[in-house]
C-alpha cells in the first residue's frame, strides 16, 4: 500500500469530534476524496449540496490566476479496509480512491482538479486539511451546519434535507419561503429583486411573498409533485423553479419586456399560473427527457411560435380568469405539437 507521510500534524477535539490538522499538497488530496450528496447518495455522512458548475469554473480561473486557499478543507476518512495509521510520530494516510469524504470544500477541490489539468504545478502547492474519521451523518451535518450557518447564510429549510425526521407540519411553508427569498436575492434569478419581502422599501418587488408561498406550498409538501419525482432537496427544487422562469424570461427578454408591466409573468397571477403549469404539466415532460435544464424547457415551450401573451390581452378579466388565461397560454405552447386525431393508432 502506498501512503502519504505527514510528519507534522496536530490532534484536536471539536465539540467531541476528534480531528487531525495538517498541511497537504493538493496532488495528495485529489486521488482520495469523494463527495456524498444528501438526498442522492444513501451513505453515512452525506451532507453535501449538488455541485454548481459555474462556481467550479470560477474557482478554476481563480487558482490559475495564481491564487490559493487559506481556509481549511474538511475531510472524513471512511474506508474500512485501509485506516489511517500512526507510526514513529508520523500520520500515514493510505492513497486509496474515494476514501475521504468531503465535508467542506467540494467546490474548491473540483476547481483545483480542473486547474491542475491546465497547470500541473498547482498540485505541488499546499492546503490546510482537517481530517476526521468515520463520522456519522449527524456529526457530519453538525460540522456542515456550523460552517454554513455561522459563516454565511443558508436556507432555513436546509435542516430538513439533513435530518428528514425533524420535518414538522409547517416545513413546506418554510421551504417555500426559502425559495422566495433566493428568487429575490440570487443575482442569476429571473426574479432578482422582484419579490415583495417584509420590510422592503416601497417600490421594491413585483410579486408578493404570499403569492410565491401559496403557489408552491402544496407542490413541495410531502407527497407533492417534487417528492414524487425525487426532487427532494432544496437545491433541486430551487433550480427547477428558477430554470423554468428563466426559460420564460428568455422569450420576453427578446422583446425587451421582461421587467415591464406589460409582461404577465411580472404579476401575482402570472407567477401563480406559472407554478401551476410547471408542477402539473411541465415537470413530467422534463422527467421523460431526464433533464430540467433551462435549454430543455425552452425547447419544450417555444413560446415565440405561438406568440407571446401580454397583460393587455387579459386586462378586462378578473384575477382568477387572468390566472386561467395565463395557464392556458402555457398549456397551448406545450401542446402545440400534439398529433391530429387521424395520426393516432388505436
């Protein structure tokens, strides 16, 4: 067995969790780490979120520009057959594929991996590693939440993904509120700065927070459409919703009217109808294609082929009638390629 010999390390105890702190060359970590994603990987310690490709690419460029990380990488040694050894004052880490689970630093490691493909010398640089051993999911989640809750804001409902059993009767309300907040604050969101949150300045926001929550809460509740199609974790749910409205936005942006009052999707009726259509009609089509990418949704909708709907088209209708008209507009786009009756086989 091949080992990485660590001559200098420090043993520490973090709230009852034993760990070893040491400096490691980047090239010695890349062969041994793996990422366990909560809600997808049914293994102990799975707490990570789905990787963000844009963030990884940004990190790669950051490293290629001559930078390196001063903050720690937290790993959990999980291999049962090749344990970490201690001999003559040294820590011996077996070089075993997928033996060290990433608790914190997954995007940085993926970015480093990509950067090394372009500049092999990056592998010789050092990073600070905290190595734990055989953590339970509860302890791994404790570390993950400590890092992400205390150092940067994360959705409150994230705890439901980490500990499913703690869900209560209002968990779907909390999740819907988290999604509304991110739609408002995410710079890549089609509704960036467009949700009317409590305490917002006058004139900020076009969609009421209550509309977002009420339109979503049934669909993200237990046994709702998201769980039915195994879109259980926060990131997946948010990405589906964001990609859907981004797809609609792409058509209205071409006409220069996404943020304009003439756009029906910049209204409570439009958002409510959009969520109904997404959850009752579009998600199953995306499941068939095994893709919830924005490009897939654009291809399924092709709103420009049927002509865009504007607020003037529904201005003489009441709230419920407006929602129905917007919903039918989206349905017609999806059904535009339905075969004629004489094309069916019986």
